[in-house]
């Protein structure tokens, strides 16, 4: 079989159009730049003598207009490729780009549904709805949701298994056909094969699942730790504050990369350090939830008892399942009975998770502490104090909800940063497991033959970049919209 | 002011002590030592042999004493062999008379130990490597700081303008591109003989070699730095750090531009370039100064990634090698340097901020 072309049948007229759009954009940008430097200004409204308005157009306006239409044309071509993937019957006609677009169909449907619903009801959706007023926020949200849905539908999107090896496909270029595809097997490697003969496209898609299951969860844990420590440090101040701040600064002064190398080496895992660290770090969410409900409902004993027992039951079962591992003879904690040991986390995954949480929580702590120092002087805090509310109630139910804006923005940014950290770990071969399709590890594998075979390293690199870019844009949009009111 | 600096110094020394102890603790855990014993002695040692080897070589005592020895505040260990009466010790170099050896030999005496993998004094290795990284850092800073400041000032001087929006988007994009992504993209586009623009340029005869830039900085170590072998590593480091500094500069510039005294200047009829350059810039650059200083710890990570990616045997590369080869003393020395750099830049940024900002200095 022939290898696939990049653009397939539609490419004959979509490619020149796209190229033309690109050229027009570059020309428009350059002429705009030159004219701005030369001192020309964009046209302004002029009020005529008969009280009508005239918009004078200068060459700059035309340059800007051409840039705008070039961008629109380019986007239209991109949509054209997706449509081509949907309407053309066979994979040979579609080509690589449209072929990939066709694989992403569940993602497109979900994206369109989310955007249609959100924009329809955006006035009723609070801050989330306001996001759809800002273009940057929408682009960021779109990018993030694209990868979220890719992770969700990864099983449907991927063409092959992430660790299926076909040795003839080693380092094959994108669009190469399989040597002898069986029935029901996708006949092409859309983005080529890596140095072991695995499908780059499927590994990238499956990698989204790995990255998006670790990064947000790790960030959430880091927030739990940071909030649980930052609230009292900022609210009570004094010695407690000094001690916790010193410890946080200690962790912050550690170069991240050194910390990773110290924590993730096999010897450290053997010594059980990750288990001890997870024992400390994972107790914070339970503490947080217990205090949260206790401070609110301590005046209603039946409700409090119910909520606390639920939290404690679920919390302690998952906590002990997490830290204790019966099947591993080297594990430091093996006391928890097998019958209620719900899950065991492999040592590698645990250490990656723990080190990412550990690196992130001091920064969250500092942010929370700063916000609390600011908010605790407000009138509603004084009012609560006069009412006789306890300090924890004030911290968790008065201060924390009012600090949500900056915290949500930071949460988005921090997921991006965590993704970068995970990639860094993978890049140094310290990742989840050598076979794992997560993007950092894939980049690390691809970089050895980078100048000869660039195709295995490039897709995960671009995927990581677009996800982090989406998160940053989303945070920017959220910040802009939350500052408006 | 003197009191402030003294207090900061005190906290810094305390932090340094804590951090070095943590590093010492993590690198001297029993599995690490066991591996060391097996690589140095015999791979098939039994557990008892490992323990006796560790005892013989001074790894036996309690952790805190060994930390003191390493630091140079506790006398180095000495040990007399029970069979031939030979005296060995931490401070006694092989072949010298034990009587001449100093009592203390640790970090404070300038003795960083011995690298077991490279078979050389750690101080000899670290010096040269740091110099190489210094060159890389210098060029990265020389590219990053001016361009970030220009982008930030241009974006911040007219907040909300089209230039602001496009430059801000660029800054966000660059913070979203970690070194291992931009490095890979740069190599593929600019330094590969099969893809990117190099084959096209070479076919037209516009470049001499086969690629526009070199995808490895190895030749920069011996033949000196030139445009061909150093552009990509420098660009890779500079790009990631740049976005953050640019955003901070933009925020600070935008804040200054709304200040009353700028409005006064405008109403007086001062031209816009003059306002930006003479009135606003000086105040707008105080905040970015702190940010630039605090970029050092981040750059350290970047340096490690870039040196690994571009095969440049500097400090970061040494750190990676030491960590993966279980070269304990070398790794400790690397950690000291890293921690020292971070703490000193924090100190400089604190003191510099007070010096630069007259409002804080007076109060």
C-alpha cells in the first residue's frame, strides 16, 4: 500500500488557500509594523459639520483588515480539514490530517456540545459563564477541554494500543501503512512509528490520559496541603506562622530538579522515603475535610456526626489503602488487612505524585497566607468574630470562599506548571514507568534520534505545549473576567 | 539596614544548614551506601561484608557525626587496621604520613571530597564545569533580560492596545513552552539535516554546512562559543524564562503608567516617548529586578535540561551524571552550589529591592 499523504484529496485546494492566508497574514503584519514605526496611526471617527460620523480609513486599517481575514481564512481551512475527515469515505482520500480529525470525532462532538450549552446559558453560569465573554478565555478553555475529552475518549481515538509493537514499523515516517494489517486493525500509523515500532499517534492520545489523571489530582492535593497550612499561618500569625513559613521557604530554596533527582532515584524508593512522605502529605485532605465540616456543623450534633463519620470512613480507608501495601515485602507499612486494601499504588507512580505535590504545596501555602493576611482585616471577618464564631469557621467559611477568585486562577496556572514538572520528570527518565506513554517520557525517548527521525518526539512536545498554553490562557481569561466586577 | 542584612544572613545560613543536611541525609541513606559499597568493592558482597566495608571506609558512624565531618566541624574519622596497623582516615590521603594530616577536612576547609566515578577531587571537577555553565548562563541572561524588558515595556506602555495583546499572548506562549519542548522544536526546525528549513537553505546554497545551527553544543566546550553551536541552547533557556519576566515588567509598567505623575507629565505636554523613557521606565523596573533575581532557581532547572539535551558538559550535566551514577560526594557538592546560588540570589533580590525602592528604605 502507498503511504498516506499529509493532506489527502481535499489538500489540492486547501493547501494553496492556507499558504495564501499565511502569506497575506505575514505581509499584513510586516506592513502594519513598518507603517506603525513610520508614525501612521489607525483611522479615527471624524464628526462632520452636519452631525454625521465618518470613519477615515488609513493604510494601517487595510493592513489590519487583511490580517483579520487571513486568520479567518486559515481557520476556515482548518475546519475544512476536519470536515474532510468526516465526509470523505476512505482513509486514503482523507490523508493524515483529516484522518486524525476523523479519529477525534467523539472529541469534536463533545466540544461542540459543551460550547453550545455554555454559550446558550452563559448568563446563568456565574464566573464560568463569563469566561465565554473573553476570546482568550474561550480559546484556552477550548484547548484544555480538547485534551480533557481526548483523555476521556482515548480508547476510541487511539488507533493502536500504546505499547503494541510492530517491529517492521520502527522509525517509519507518518502515514506509513502496516505491513500486514489484520481484520479490524487500523491499517496505518498516522504519525509514524517510534524507535521500538509503536504508534506515535496512539501513544500521544493515551499520554493525555496519563498526564491529565496525575496533574490535576496532584495540584488538588497540593492545594489541600497549602490551604490547610496557609489559613492558620496567616490567621493566627506568631510563632506558628514563623515556623511554617521557614519550612516552606526551605522547600522553595531547593532547586526543583535537584529535589526530583534526590527523591525519585531507586535507592530512595527502596528506603521507603516516598511512603513516609505520602503518609504525611495525604493526611492533609482528611484533616481539611474534618475541620471544614466540624467547624460548620458543630452546633448540629446529628448532622456533624453523620458527615464526620462519612469523611472519616472514606478518608481512612483510602488513606490506609494508599500508604500500606501488603503485596510488597519492602514496603514500610504492611499492617492494613488485605480485605479492605482497595488499591495499591506502584512505587514509581507514588513517588512522582508525592514529589510533585511536595514541590507545589509551599507556593500554594505562600499564596494562601498572603490572601488571608489581606482578608482578615475585612469587616465581615470582624463581624464573625463579634458573633463569637470559632477561628476555624472564620477561616474556612468566611475567608476561604472570599479568596476563591485568585485561588481558582492559580489552580489553572498550577495544573499547567505541574504538567511541565511531570514532563521534566519524564524527560530525565524518572517518570511513571519506562513504558508509560506520558508526554515527557515519549519526548525523552524520541530525542535520541531527533535530527534523523523528528516525528516521534514532536507530537508529544506539541501536545504538552498546547495543553499548558490552554491552561495559561484559561487562567488569563478567568483573571480578566473576575477582575471586571 | 545593617541589622536587616545581618538578620537575612542569619536566616540564610540556617536555611543552608538545614538544606545541606537534608541533601546529606537523602544521599547517604543505607541503600545508596550499599550500592556504593558494591560498586567500589565487589558486586557480590553479602550484607555483612557491606556493613564491614562501610565501617572500614568511614560510613559507619551516626548520620549527624558524618554530616559534621563532611562540613568540617567534627574531626575526620581515623581508623587503625587491626591486622597490619595501617592508619586510614578521612583526612589522610593515600601515600601520605598520617601524622601530617589535618584533623578537620570538610566543606569549611575547602575539601569537597572525592568523586568515586570520575576518580578525581570534586573541587577540580566542579570548577571547570561551573565555568562552562557560567558561559551559558551569561549568554542566556544577555539575551533574555533585555528582550524580556523590551517586550514588557512595549506591552505595558499602552495597556489594552493591540501591541499589548499580541505581545502578552507571545509572553503567555513562551511561559507555556518548557525547555524540553522548545529545544526539541528548535532542533527539528533549525538543526536537522532532513527536516525543517536547513535542507532548503542548504539546497539553495545559502548556508555553508548541512544545517543552519548545530543541534549539539559539545564543540562549544573545546573550540569556543560561536553563533553556530551556541544559538540553540541559549535561545532555549532564554525563551522559557523570558515570558515570566516580560509579564511582570508589563504589569509593573502598566501600573506606573496609570500613576498621577505620569498624567501630570502628559498634561504638561511631554511627548509620549519621553514619558516612557524618562518618567516611567525607572520606576517600572524595580519589580522586574526582583523577578529576574528569583529566576535563578528556575534557570537552574533549565540549565540541567538544556545541557542534557544539547550534550554540554556543564554543571547541570554533572548533576545529572552524579545523581544517576550514585556519586555521592559529587552530588553533594553540586547541591551545595545549587543551594548557594539560590540563597545568594534571594539575598541580593531582598537587599536590592530595599535599595532600589526609596519608599521602603525610608520607612
